[in-house]
């Protein structure tokens, strides 16, 4: 039986979701968390590793010559040195599409909270404003209808498409910037990034992080946005120059930002966005509903089982 090591099980379960569908396929060792400097030692002579964000570097492949399979509890695989995996004959398999519904839902949780001021009004009620008000209603914090606003979606894969469907259900206009405009077949208008940034009331990032788009949201591109615009990032933190975004928020160049991802996770004490104005940050939870994680683990198990049969599934290299 092949040997499997899971390096960071706590990123997918705190005991509420079972790993048995994965661990039953191999002789398995499971670690809840693995510091970067212990990754190679914990993999040891294992044939396969599954992780979420642990960096599987060239040095790991060099120290672990038996390693021939890297499975991911994720869609993104920028934590794996793909060139090294190829050189050492290791298959790298991700899980595309498992979080589409959850991430689109989280995107609109951000949008609705911002435009309906849900949390702000709830706070006024909690402090007694409604108890002490003479009329049946007060609305001194402005709220906005979504209908008629323009939603700019950067990246038009499965999550981008689902986000667009929800936006249209609210009566919003949808535009997109994508590296594959020829694949947009639902009538959504495609445009350049500068066009999208200048037209959109909401800019929502749904693209993978690559060497070409790192810090695509920077001082120059932020200056193209409307002063009333909202930036949403549920994709990858590295897409955004965090200091530039903090400066834009603090100076009022854009209205707000809603972020589920940061360049460094967990958040560092010196993150420039930590105390930025009108910045809502959640701790990378868009993908985290229990139903989503059950779906993820089922597909992780299918990937591993396919590799064990000699027919790798969802191989990215």
C-alpha cells in the first residue's frame, strides 16, 4: 500500500468533516499543521502528500525522492513548484470548481452588507437608537439598490460566471475582463481592464494568481476606478498591492474594499489594510461552508484514487 502524508488537515476540518474517504486509500499519517521547515521531514519516504497551502518546493522534492503525487485541498496550486514536480515525475492534482457556489455567495454577502449597511444598522439598534427614536424607522445611513449598478468581474471562470448570474438576478449590469474573451458565450460584454475599472460600481476579482497579474490592482489601476466604487477580492491576495489599496481607501480615492484573502496569510500585524478605512476583511472563509468542504474531500479522494489506478485526474502539470 502506498504511503500518504496529509500536512495541514486543520485547514479543511476541525473534526466536523471526516477524512476517512482519503486516509482509507493509503497507509496514512495526518498532521493538523506543519511549519514550512518541517514539511520535508514529515513527508519523509511517503509516495504521496496532500496539503492546502504548505509550500512544496524544489527542496522538498530533492529531500523526498519517493514523492510522486501532490494532491491539493484547493483549486489554486501556486504553492507547488510545478517545474520541480515535472523534473521529479510527480503528478500535481487540484480540485477545480468545488467552491463555486460558496465563493459567489460570499461575494454577495460582502456586497449586500456594504450597500444595505446591515451590520451598521444592527449596531445602531444594539446601542439603543431604535428604542429611543420617535418614529417607526430611521435611515440616516444611506443605503443603495443594486439594480442598475454595474458589476465588473475580473476573471470569467466558473466562479465569475456564477457571480454574474446572481448579479443579473439583482438587476445589475455585468461586464467582464478575462484572458479568454472568446469563451464568454452568455452575452456578457467583455472589455479591457481599464474600461472595466472606469465603468464598474463594483469590481470583483475571480481570477487565479499568476506571474502576469500579480498586484494588478495597484496605485495606477486604482486611480482608474470611480470614487464611489467598491473592490472585492475573494480570489488571491497577491492580486492586490495592499499598501496602494490602503492609501486609496484612506484618501477616499475609492469608497470601500471587501477582502477574503491577503498577500500573507494569516494576517500579519503590520498588514497595511488592518486599520484602513472602509475595509472589511474576513479570514479566507469564502470556501469554508461544511457542504463545500465535504464536496472538496470527496473530490480529493477521487483524485488520489485515480492516481493510484495510474490515471491521474485533474492533473495540472
